[in-house]
C-alpha cells in the first residue's frame, strides 16, 4: 500500500511539475544560444553537415543501400503523386537488386500505373561517380527477363535522392526520396 501511495504521489507531482521543467529547459537552451556567437553556431552546423556527408559517402561506397521514395512523376511533365506506402523501396545489396515501386507503362496516354515488384541477381555497368552535389550511381538490369531498364540515382550529400528509371519502350519515371543504410 505504501508503494502505491508513493507511485501516485510521484505521478501527480510529475503531472503538475512537468510543464515547468520543460519551460526551464527551453529557457536554458535559449540562454545557451544567446551566449554563443554566430560563428560558433555556423561552425557547429558545418561539422554536422560534414558528418552527414561522410555518412552518405560510406553508404554509397558500400554498395548496400535502400532508396525510399516519397513521390513519383512520369517524365517529362507528368503529374507528381505522393507515395505513402513504406513497402515501396529499391534495395541494392551485394551486386543484386530488389525493387517494389509503382511505375507508369504505355507509349501514349492514358498511361497505366503498374507495380515493379521483382528482383535482379546481377547489375550490369554499375558505376559510382562523385559529383559536386554528392554521388551519381548508374546501372542497367533486365527485369521480367526481356526488358532492359536503366537506373540513374542522384544522391545528395544531405541524404536526399532522385531515382530515374528509363526503359526503351516507355517514358522515364522519376522518384524523389531518401537513401538509408542497410545493416
């Protein structure tokens, strides 16, 4: 019974004191920002950005990563659609690829909205090239045994990425998203 009383008392105190503790923490952070100079804050930001760029470099150079799209657009001027399905990914792992992405097929409108849901055990012409904004990864592969698709992945040093899938029969499809590391 004594423990129950202490638990209830602590819970009530936390309920009433919580906002004051958060306000004190916010004021401490504000005073810390006021005490640092603009140059110190800019230096900290530059360090964080450099660490992020190193992380992206290591992810790309490992050749093991996952692209998570957030939008899809048929090129050259199709309507952009937002993607919310967490299962839509392009995974590159040890020279192979798994893909589960929506895709537009058709030569003339109306284009069909289909799903590329397959894998490829080998990637042809895999090239990783460092650019001014980050990295460019390109490769070709045959999907569904007969059609060659080319993939161009522009990876930015902040973790964002643009994937363009080209096919000899259809218009290119572009995806915007992020890159994550595979463990």
